[in-house]
C-alpha cells in the first residue's frame, strides 16, 4: 500500500500526456484550437452559452466580478467558508465584502442569512451575491436567482468544487453553469475534478459578460471594424480599457480537454468511494456529509465533523494519512481582519471550522488505502 495518503491527488493518464505533447508539435501554443474546443466542451456540458478559459479560477473570479460590475460603495455578499479568491475578487474590483453565515447542515452559504441582510439594507447597497457550491454540493440555483432578482443583484456561482454536480428542482435537473446564475466560475487547479495544471473558466449565457471577460483576459486587444481597418491599416489593434493577460495556453487546454473526456468516470468513482465512507463510518460519533434530497454531490471534498478534530488530525498524520481543513474562515484571515471582521461574527462558520476535517478522496485512492483510512478513524474512536 502506498503511503502517505494525501487528502486529494490529481490523475494523469497516457492519453493526457499524448494530448499535451501533440500540441507541442502542432503549432499554436497560446489561443489555438485547444482553448476554443475546451471552452465549447465545458460550456456545452453545463448548458451555458459561452465558456471563456483563463489562467486560473482566481482569474476567472476576478474577471467575472469585473464584468458583472460593482458601483463605488457597493458590497457583495458571500461566504467565509471558501477559498480566499472568492472573496478577494470583490476587493480587486473595488467592492466591499459582506460575509453571510453558513447553514450548519450543508456548510454552504445560508440563503436565510443572505435574505435577512438584503432586507435590512437600503436598496442598492449590494451589487451581487457569490455563492459557493461547497465541497461539491449544488445549491438550489432557482431559489438563489429569485432572491438575487428580487433585490436587483447579480448572482455569481463559484463552482470550483461542483463541476458535474446536479440537483433536482421542480421538474428540472439543474447544474452549475446552466445560465440560472449570471456567471459561473470553474477552477482547473490539480486539486479539482479536472485539471489544466493551472486554469479556470467563466461560463455564462450572457453575451455581454462573455465579451467583457474575453476582452479583459487579453489586455482588451480588439480589432476595429473592417471599415475602420481599411482606413487605419491592417495592423491596427485597439485597447479601450485596461485589461490583463489571463489567457490559458493551448498546452494547458489540451490537458483539460483530455481530462474532461473522463469526467463522468471520475465523478462516478468519487461517488462510490464517498458512499463507502458513508457506510463504513456511520456508526462512529462523527457527523458525515448530509446531502439534501435530489442532490447528486460532486464530492470534491469528503468532510467529516468531530469535536476531537485536532486530535484526529494529529492521529491520522501519525499514521501517514494527510487530511486537510477546508477552510480557515475568510473573516478570520488577516486580509479581512484588517477590514474589521473578527471572531464571533459568524458563529456557524466558526463552529464548523473548529470541527471539520477533509479525509482522503480522489479517483486513484486504492481500496486498501480507503480501508486503511476507515480503520484508522475507527481505531481513533475506539482507543
Ligand atoms: C480552487 C478554488 C478557486 C480558484 O482557485 P485557483 O487556484 O485560482 O484555480 C476558487 N474558489 C474555490 C472555492 C476554490 O476551491
């Protein structure tokens, strides 16, 4: 049995290697056919109109919020139980972050808390809402969109954990990126369901948002109209606004495209392994992931809750199992502490943080490794 066992691990196949090396011998290295194919494949899979690939999930968040817009003095509501880039995307666009507490059952942003904040504020206080389908649990997009519309807010999904997650809402099966939110962000970091090494994507059904993100990712380089070109010269490029170089290379996109081919298989394996944990850990004095009715979880993470988290973490590490904690709440990080946030303001998030542990889950986790994790957790609680 291979040790140590990390909490997550990417998979690279021979096909992945061949797909990448093919790009290196074929010509276009940056915005070639692989980027376009990858964008089209992911957007089609989600049911969204446009996919715009960028250099990371963080870059995708930065540009998505930029495209959706924050007026001076406006705030954006999001969760503190997330990766830092969800929240800093707002700061990078001149907005203020308002953290709402989580639902203690799903560990996701609590819609009741967000509604209360919207109700209590003057209209126009909030530009938008960023939800996170935490760990891979897809939120009810219909309910969130309705709430956003009621208060004239945009709705952005950080779906970095939720590629392939679904939920039954009414007589519809919904998924991230299907256009119910104004924009959706995916990350293709090696910890995620599919990887491009580094990379991300904005999926949107809005032509305006897609065009803004596409221009901003490439320094706003734009060819003027054919008519203008004839007058100005064929070389002419126009830059209407300050942008960024957030492009994804064709090399990265080829890897993503190859990984994408086996996404369903990856999801199936993760769900089977999660189900095995559900069965084998059921008797222990820990809280297992609770999956609402109609939700097909994407299991980016498998998180258990225990009041003995610190001891269990140390014990598992002593047995060469490397669990992780997701996340140290954002409002307790120096970057937000400096903006006035402090302990005691988000009690459900803080209680969750004190008890959560992400145990190993990835597609190549072997059955003897899985069993060793289960046996080790059992040993801890029966010792
Ligand atoms: C991974 C992740 C991101 C983006 O990460 P990058 O490393 O920039 O690709 C954003 N939000 C969440 C919730 C994530 O897990």
